């Protein structure tokens, strides 16, 4: 069974439970994403869309530690990256929320989608969850239309490039992070 679904005693836990573990792993995820997220590269011809491999931490944290930790990792981690890169906390607030929603969706899907026993199926599960979570979470960036961008600009210069780079990074790196975490999960009490 998935560590995100049951406690050590085998009792099913609410995906909305906020425990000290949720807070700690969400804060660690946000700090890691904030620190590693500065290693990003703006794609020319887009609306400041960056290739950011660290973004794979968001669905990974959501899958392993739940939707609250995933949301915190995405929203706060992205705000940290924006602050470090000089954009400030409020310039791209909707993109921070979109990243948070990506982690939240990943956590919810993982909570309800049973974890398979075979390694290949586990990798496919995390990759699939990452893909769906990114597509859904990044849709929140459509709020850029309300902030003055045209729908065409948002879709072609922001959403599609962000979606493609985020999906590629997440589908490749999140399953690898998940497999690397497996030997450590007993040490964390998960």
C-alpha cells in the first residue's frame, strides 16, 4: 500500500490531514525547490517560461507526502525562486499557485490510486500522476488572461511551453526521485 494512504497501523488517513510530518516535508520540499529552482533557463520567444528541472520535486512531494505538502512545496518553492531571481513574491503569484495546485493534484491522485508492487508499474504510476497533475495545475495560469494577456498569448507563449518543459522534467525526474526515496522511507516513518 502507498505510504501516503495508510499509517503504520494500517489505518487510512485523510489526504487533508496536517501533521508535523506534512509541515516538515512540505517545508523541506519548498526549500529544496527554492534552492534548486534557480538553475533554470528562460526559453527565448516565450512569456518568461523557463526550463526548470527542480520542478519535478513538486509532484514527487505530492505523491509521497500528500496534497498539503505538495501544494506548499509548489506554491512557496516557486515564490522563493521568483524572489531569488528578482521578480518578487507577487509578480507571478498565479504561477506560484499553479505550481502549488500541481503538487496538490499529484497528492490527491496518489492518495486514491493504489501503489502497485512491481517497480515498472510504480515508475509508470508516478510518471502518469505527474503528467496529469502538471496539465491540471498549470491550467491555473490562464488567470494571466484576466491580468491583461490575450488568450492566444497565454496559450502559445506561456502555457504550452511551460506545460511541455514541466511535463518532460516531471515525467522523467519524479519517478527517479520516488525510486531513490524508497530505501529511505522507513527512516522517515512513512
